[in-house]
């Protein structure tokens, strides 16, 4: 049986202060706003639901993009940007409970992350940074393996 404390019951009903609102908005505009944020699984555009997370993932997996795909990415960015700006305006102006504010913040940050990822996919920057990371990771694994082998040799003498 779950028993809620008074604080837990009041959490969802307590409205955020202007200071808390400013902190959330500031976090959205920080350099690393996207850290820990997930791209929403779905987004509603003009009354239709689209699988945003899957769309971004499919694009990441592609080796090269066609001009048509790049055009689709631009359209997607435009639509998502409109939703993101609307959400951010609500976060800035609308009276929100702590729960509502947190959910709206996460949605907005997730949309911003999707926009950033889509721009990087389109420009090829994401592919380059992923490749560079993988090369560094493999190189580090080889160095780590050599260190372990040297250690084992020294210990077994």
C-alpha cells in the first residue's frame, strides 16, 4: 500500500515561483542543456502523431543523406521549432505546478535536443564526431589492454 506524505501530495499542486521559473528557463539556455535529455518518442504536428525518436535514430544510422531527406529534415526542424517555442513560452508565462513545469521543461529540452541532433545529422557533424569518438574509444581500449598485459607480465614474474 502506497502512502503519500503531505509533501508528496502538495508537490503536484504547488505552483512554481518566479525564481524557479527563471532557473528552468536558464537551464534551457545553458550550453549543455541537452545532457541527460531524451528526444520525445512522439511529436504531434498538425494533428498527426509522428515517431520523432525513431526518425532521428534512423537518420543517425544512414551513411549518406539524399537531398530529399535533407529537405525533410529542414521541414521537421521548422515544425519542431514551432512546438518548442510554444512550450518555452508556456514555461515562461503560464502558471504551472511543479509537476507540470518539470514535464514541460523535459519536453522542451527534448525537442531542443532533437533540433540540435537533426541539424548535426544534416550537416554531417554528428557522423564526424561519432567517428572521432569511436576512433578514440578503440585507441583507448588498445592502450588499456596493453597496460593490463604489462601489469600481468610484471605480476607473474
